[in-house]
C-alpha cells in the first residue's frame, strides 16, 4: 500500500512543479506585451512608409517609360517617313 500512495504523490508533485515552472517562465508582463505591440505598430508604420515610397518611385519610373516610348514612336515615324522619301527619290532617279 505504501508504494501505491507514493507514486500518485510523486506525480502530483511533479505536475505542480512543472505547472509552476511553466507559469512563472511562460507569462509575459503587461509591459512586455505593450513593448511588443509598440514595436509591431512601428514596424507596420515603417512598412507602410516604404510601400508608399516604392509606389511613388514606380509611378515616376512608369512616367519616364511612357515618355521614352512616346519619343521612340516619334523617332520610328520619322525614320519611316525618311525611308519612304529616299525610296521615292531612288525610284525617280532610276526612271531617268
């Protein structure tokens, strides 16, 4: 009978000790939680600012690309006009 009683007492003691250890080491204080929340809020604000700056840079790059495309289209049109004029002049010279 003595062996049967000691086993549950040991288990109960072990469970209480483990619970106390987890309870004392696993809990965060309110200050720690607030600190984490403030850090999280600062990280979110920083990410939003970075995203806004990236969007602004992307918009500027898109505008430059559109300008470059417009200039390239104009250069292509002029090149085709010049090619057409040279071709007409060559044909006219060949008929003489």
